[in-house]
C-alpha cells in the first residue's frame, strides 16, 4: 500500500508512519519545506501547491495537519488558525484526490468534539452535532472540506478522534505531572463524559481503516466504554498512586479556559460503533486499560 500523510511530523503522524512502514507499506510525507528524500514531497496547502503525481500514485491519503489546539484559549487569532489550518489542508487534499484518475482513499482527521454536549446520551456516528462551541464548529467545517473527494467517488473516512492518552503527549503528559504532585482534580460536577483512546488503538484503528477497502463514513476513535470525568480522575489518581480530592469549580473553569471550557465541562458519551461494526477489535476498552497503556 502507498500512503501519503500530511501532518506526519506530529505525534500521531510519527507513530502512524512507524506502524505502516513496519508492516511493509510505503509512506510519503507531505512537508512545508524542501523535500530531503524520495519519502517526502513539498506542498503548500494555502497556495494550492501540491505534486499531483504523488497523490495519483497513492492508495490512501491521510490528513493529520493542523495547528495545535493547545495555547491561549482567549486568543481569537489562535482560534482562527486552528480552523483555517484544518480546513485548508483538508480541502487542498480533497481537491487533489478528486483530480486523480483513480481517486485514492481519504482518511480525514477530525475530532470527537463534533457532537457537542449531549449529556449522558450515548453517541454513535449517526448522532447529531449540537451547539456552537469552538471545536464543534471547527469539526463541522473540517468535515465539509472533504466533499470534493467524496463527490469524485473516493472512499472517505472521517476520523473523529478523541484525546489520545499517552504519557509523551498532551493531555496525559501534563495531567500525569499534576496528579503526581497531588494536584489532580475533578472538573466541575465530574458527571460529564470524557471520551479517550490509547495510542496503540488509535494507530491500529487508523491502519485498519486504511486497509479496509469496503468501509467509509465517520468513525469515532474512542474506547468502547467512555468514562465520566470523575471516573477518569479516580483512575488516573490510582494509576500514579496519589490522592485526588480537589475540585475545579465549573465557574472558574469557564473563565480560565475560555473557548476551551466546553471541552472540559461538556459531555460526550461516545461509542466507536462504526469501527466495531467494521470488525476492529480494541486492545484497550475502558479508562483503566487506556491509562495503563498510556502510562506504560
């Protein structure tokens, strides 16, 4: 299989590349600087500059590009960059895929924030998108940018990714330090559902979708049993052998977290129904297993 990956230098892209190459697949990275080998191809998604031949030869194109959501939650320019970087890269790749004589599959990065706050309701890929939180609005436009590829007949998989729990990356890297210092805290009531996935399940599920020629549509990349924030807090405290009696009040979080407050206080009780229906078998099914894998 020939795979082309945008955003390959990031944490998820690095691990996906390693996994695919270990399986014997050819992986080409789209980079914003001059290419340094045959395994790289320069592109500029903001100038509609991409080597069409690289896309034409691909079996699958994966987009993981986008400005990191971490940063000043009160910054309007940061929020605009988060949106623009995702939509522009997705649209540029979708257009290139549509122009290919044989359109490759498109695995388009996205976020579990698509659903918005649904309380305790169980959410599958057929559930609606609700509310106008920043990342919810971003994911809608992000998904819409794949339209040209889908209209051209490409197999499109929308990767609605939940927070990937690994000690080497956000958010678990920072949370682990806080909890080890005894500063772990429940967020608000703690009753809100908090989806997550282990790194090994994220990588394996994306690889599974890349190689599954008969599946398409949206996919929730989250563990099968989504914990509440209170359950997550207890599980992480137990995993690092520290107490976690503190509470971060919701009114304080709303002020401090700004545009990101809905991600901390909103409830997304998601299930990976489409992945399971397609035949993917999770290694880490609940919060305890996800954290054990992430902290190992």
